[in-house]
């Protein structure tokens, strides 16, 4: 799994094993998150060009120990625009002025995205157009055709239509 350079990465300590619940008993350890801080655009006042407040969260879906294979497949399929070819999700946050707030925002966004991706969508039931609706459409077409033929005959275009 290609991750950002070691100098720019901060990890949770091994003793802080916080588990985050995504949805319906699906939990992920915070140890599986990798954070990288970089310079941010936007608000920041005097510190905007000096302090690294933008946070990018990397989550290796393919290497996650707590997700089943079907869950991994569903997540990577639904979030394919946010994942690289190795199955690592990238979530950026630069909304806030502090790195701590951006870390929390990135974590919350990841939880929202994973919860949305794990929802099973109902299968669409194919339906047939009722015969009465088809007949109504055809009757209306005939009526409009007759009306237009009558208009053309009244204007004297020399067109004789037979019904």
C-alpha cells in the first residue's frame, strides 16, 4: 500500500485503540487511519502560509481487517472516485483553521461516506405499461391526426385526405 512519506504521517499510539462504529455493528479501528498534514488554502489569517492545517485522511479499504470481502467490494465500487487503484480512500479537509478540527472533520466525512456506501439499495422491479394506457395514447394520436387533417382541408391547400 503506497502511503505518504513517513515524515509527514502521524499515527495513533498503539495504546489508543479507539474503535469507530460505522453502521449496524461495523467497526473500524482508528489505527487503520493515516493522516497527512499540508498547507491549506482559504482562511487562516497570518498563519495561512506558515501552518499545515489541511488534513488528508488515508484509509486502506482493501487491507482493512474488520470489513468482509463483500463490504470492501461495495465500498470500493461506490466510492471509486475517491479511491486509488490500490484500494486506498483519500479524504481531504481544509474547512477549518486548525489541524485538529480538520482531522475530526475528515474522520466524520469518512464515517458518512462508508455508512452511505454500505447501504443496500433495493432492486428495481420492472413494470409493464398497462394496455389501457397504450390504447389511450393511440386514440389521442388518431384524434390529433384527424384534427390536423381537418385544418389542412379548411385552409384550402388542395390536399384531399380520406379517412
